[in-house]
């Protein structure tokens, strides 16, 4: 994507130098979001009591809790919490296009993607889940967030604008953070390869507010973030309507892709609080059904669906 030159301070510090501050920010976001989450608890095999619910005709009589039922006019079943650890895979786009920041935001797209990934890692690790970066190994325990941060710093594949090919464990989920400005055909092929492994995905498109509105006017020089293309617009405001139409068309295609794969899709702008998207994603992880069977992409219908949520 062609973009105006970013402020010079964007490139002053590498990810390794910024990571301690990003870790602190991620822990703050996780702490804030904790009060609004409901966890990922659901019924299943385990030893820990979860809840009582009304007896159903399909339930076994051996599952009835007679002590609880004796104090009511209804029969109750004691449910235990499902204790099998879940695996969540992360991928954060660290390519040059994520280094953009306009004067409308205080945050690099890359920094926001890292904070979102680490905050969700913190929340998931507290719940006993396994969390890993695509291409690596899943971690568990109290040091999971730090290990994920270290992996991101060591990741040398910073030219990749799409998730790397990787074998992921079946019945797991993946969280993908990027601006997703690559051609939709390339994105579709990679996402379908992930979904075919029985993995449920969540796409978070991270954009600077200027990428949404193209607020520039007058003579403006745009430079490709991942190439040497430069374009000078004599009156940048004349490009705004066509640019926004193309961006909306691109986003609708991404949303349609997610819908066909039974994935979720969110749009997040860097001038908005990180807590908004972290809470939305964590709640989706907590409330999703456990049917991870691969569904072949459905034919595109006549009407395009709007993105399901923006943050």
C-alpha cells in the first residue's frame, strides 16, 4: 500500500527495544479486561465442579444430583468443568507495512498488534491454555507471555505479510493480527490451508485511522512501505472517494472469506483503546462452539456482508 512518509521517530527503535514497554502495556490491558471476561469454561470431562443445570431426558440418571434436586421441584444434574487444555496459535504481522503511523495516532500498527497478542496470551495463560506463535511451540504456565514476547523478538521472518505455512494441532484456534492489505487471493489461499487442518481462526485487521479516511490534501508524496514505488498526487483529496471504495471492497472480501470459513473478523484502529478488541476476541474464544470440522468455502452469495464489528 502507498502511504505518506511516517514520522521519523517510528523507525528510531526496533521491536527488541520497545518490547519491555509493550509487555507492560499488554499486562495493563489484560488486567483491565480481566474484569469484563467470563473465561473459557464449558462442560466436559474433569473433576472440578462447574454448575448445576436442569435434568434433560437425554441425561443419564446417574448424573442427577439428588441432594440438590431434593430441595427443589426439579431434577438437577451436576456438571463438571472441561479441563482439557486448549491450544491457541498467534501470528503478528511484523512486515514493513506495519511500521506505519500517521499524526492521527500515537501507536505503530506493529506495536498495537504485539500488545494485542501479548494481552490475549496473558489472559489465556491464566486460564490454563497453551499459547504459541505459528512456526514455534506452544507454551504453558506463568512465563508464557514472556516466552511469546521473546519469540516475536527473535522472529526473523519480518518480510512475511501473511502467516507462514505451519502444521497446527487440530481443534486449536489461531489469532492473526495484520493490516491484511495483501491481495485477497493470496490471503484466501493461506487461510484455507489453515482452516483445512481443523483450526478455527480470528482475523484482526489493524489500521491506522489515516488509512481509513485518507485525510490528506494538496500535493502529497506517497511511498510504498514494502518497495520503492513513489507516487506524487497533485491534489490528494481527489483520490479519497476512489480509495475508500477500494478499501471497503477489499474489507468486504476479507469478511466474506472469514464468514465462509466460519471464522471471525474484526477491524481495529490504532487510535482506539486496545482493551476493546482484546475483550471482544477473548469473549469470542470463550463462547465459541467446539465444532472445528473443516467446512469447504461456500459459494459467494449475491449480497456482501458488512464487517461484523469494528473496534
